C-alpha cells in the first residue's frame, strides 16, 4: 500500500529577513539591524518542507515568475527534496520581513504573482485527485481550485493564519474546510471561533497560541490543549506551518487529535530552531 499523499497549493516566495530590537515606529527615524539574511518563504513552501522531512509524499503547486527570485525558489525546494509543480506568473512573490527576537513581525510585500487565467493544468488536477488530503492556502490560485477540490471529495485542510473572524476573503476557504487552522493574533476568543467552525461542518479546528501552545476542538465538541515544546528560538517564521504539518502527518498515520497536536508541537519546535522555514534548508542556503 502506498503512503498517504498530500497536495498543497499556495505561496512560495523569496524573502529578506531583517531582525530589529523593536518594530519601527510610524515616524521618520533610523534603526540598526541586529541581523539580516535572504531565505525561502511562503506558507505553502513551509508546509511542504516540514511534511517532506516527516516522510509524507507531497506535491506543491505554486506560482513563480521567470526572474531571479523564481530561480532561487525552485532551486532551493528542489535541493530540499520537495516535489513541485510550477505555475507561470508575471513575478515571483517577495517579502521584506521586519522581525524582533520576540517573534513580532511586519511583512512588506515587494511583489505578488498574478493568478494565471489559463485552464488548471492537468498535472495539478491529477495530483489533487490522487491526494489523500488537499491543502489550500490563502491566495488567488488556491481560491480558484476550491470548487475542483470540493468536487474531488478529498478532505480539505485550510490555514487562515491571523483571521479576525470577519474578513470576507477567508470565507470561501472556511466554507470548504474539513480541518481549520489559525492563530490567536486577531481573535478575541479562539475557542468560540473553533467551536463555530466545527458547528459549521469542520471535523476539527485548531488555534496556535505561540508560546502558550495550541488549543483544538474536535467533532464531538471536546477541547484539547497542548503546551509548546521548550526550545531556543532562532526564528519564528515557519513555526505555524511546522505545527500544521506535524498534525497532518500524525493524522495520516491514524493518530488521535490529541496525539496529533503533540506531534504538531514537536514539529513546530524543529522549525523554531532554524533561521529558515525548516532546518533542512540550513544545508541548502
């Protein structure tokens, strides 16, 4: 029997990380960076890296441009062993992330890929239909794939990140979701939101709480909590994607939600120990 496979569609970007002692105030001033580096970014790339490292077969579908950033994104993911299908975009997504050691972040989007108007590639259709789980991250091309994913009948996992509970853009993703992930940055009461998603039809919903771990609600309405794994934090980028991947890999192996959350916490701690999305990139970049 073949291993369960995952299809992921969404952002893969090229990022510049700048670490500051504090986030900039909204006034003209000068600051000195504590550190800076260039690296792979994008929530879908982060999930694909963590799942690949956990031995889960993955197909990543992302848009990149015919530019230097796109060449870097493709080369790094190939070197890391991630199987990818590339869609053509006018420009590769690029970010400038201003970070603090405490994990605070301001992301400046330097360029974003435009969604192609052509038909969905047959290779993408095939990978989605063959997958055991379809992951659609927040972007225009995954949004275009929502009807196809729903028609395939495969479980759809969604990560709405710092959703505030009201934003319109997220609603089609949430409506299609069998599993919902988010963080608590903009939610007044994460548990209320999680229960609302289960009531709406999700099998379970999970909210990461940073240093406080994570909380989840299952189909029976039971609450599950897991503490964060203690780790010397190098960089917080990719931790949420690592948690997502750990939960997904564990669930594909038959773990309970409580067991999967433990696996997610461990996977997140692995990402926190690297200045890249995952330590596998330490040998690539």
